[in-house]
């Protein structure tokens, strides 16, 4: 039995996962601000369990002294997308990054497995800065839709339960479920523009509500209590009616009053200097 310190061995992989999660989440936020839409829905990551590493090493006949190069997914990142089209987009962003090197890719979307498994895998080399210098770590980046991820998660759990020897009936039903997930992805792609338009409308409406309530609160800073109460009453009426055009006008009115008060306060401060 291997006598290594597994905690020490896994440390750079844990660091790689945490750093990559932060970087891809930051990339999502930046894309959303620049383009109003981010192809990344959310990001998760994990370090492979010791038992899983040992099982895979045995299955692939990887010597224990070659785990770092023989097992490529000890560090794993999953990037979830809403639409199949987004996967290619995200993959291109990953390829263009200068803080990692993509070694090769495995396209299980165009060439999905017999089981029905679909996902896009990228094996990357990522530099981790340790206390004793830089260490290159292999990481697997999986890019998939929410439907693909749901199916893959269920299949993984069932394979674990049956020790990778699924009964024929379950295998068949999983394949049927995979086909259903593919149909779902295709349907979502066919109405992609309507979905994105609806999502943008929801975000815009939510933003207006947040802006109005924040600005009403600012009125109290200028001691405009009566005005704040009146604006809140108007907001409640418009919100009950879902009148978002009226809410936009209300937001403009509040902004105008805040600007006027800011100018007034600024002028009074200037006069106080003499």
C-alpha cells in the first residue's frame, strides 16, 4: 500500500481547484457586465477522493509513482451553461487564457458515449505557486449544459452503487433519459432568443425596483421624509399593478430630486467657506 502523505499530495490540487473556481466565476461576472449575457451559468469544482484515485489508478493500470501524470482529473472543474451553443463559446475563452495551458480536448457532445454521456472536456496544465516554488498540476475542465450535468450526476451515483456494473434495465433507461436530455437541450436552443429576452426583461425590472428603493432611502439622508413617504406610496401602487413603465418614470423623478438636493447641499457648503 502506498505510504504517501495524501493530505500533502492533494494540497496543490485543492489550491488549483479553488483558484480556478474564482477565476472562472470572475470571468462570468466580467462577461455579464460587458455583454449583458454570460455563457457561464455557474461553476463548481472538486478534488477527487482518495478512494476514487486508487480505483481509477487500478482500472487504468497507472503506477502509484505516476499518479500526477496518469490521473488527469484529480482536480476537476465543472462549468455549467444554459445552452449547447454556449459550450463552444466557453471553450474558446478557456483556450485563450494565458494562466493555463490546454493540452488536449475530448468532445463527448459531438461524439457522445454509448451510455448517453455528453460533455466537453479540456485537460489543462495549471501552475500552482507553493511554498517551495511553482508546481504544474493537471486539471480537467468539464463544460456542459444543466441537462447534461443532471444526467451525468445521476449516472455517476448509479455507477457507484452498482460498482460500474449497471443492470441492463437501468442502463437502457439511462440511455432513454440521455436522449430526453438531448431533446430538452435542442428545444431550449430553438427558443434561445425568447429565453434570453425574458431573462433580460426580468433582470431589468429587478434592477429598477432595487434602484427605486435604494434612492428612496437616500432621501432620508436629506431629511426629505414627506417626499420619501410619498414616493414609497407611489412605488407600492405601481408595483401592485406591475406597471414597470410607471416605475421607470418614478425612478427618474426620484433621481431628479436627489440631484437637486445634492446641488443645493453643495452650494450651501461652498457659501460656508466664505
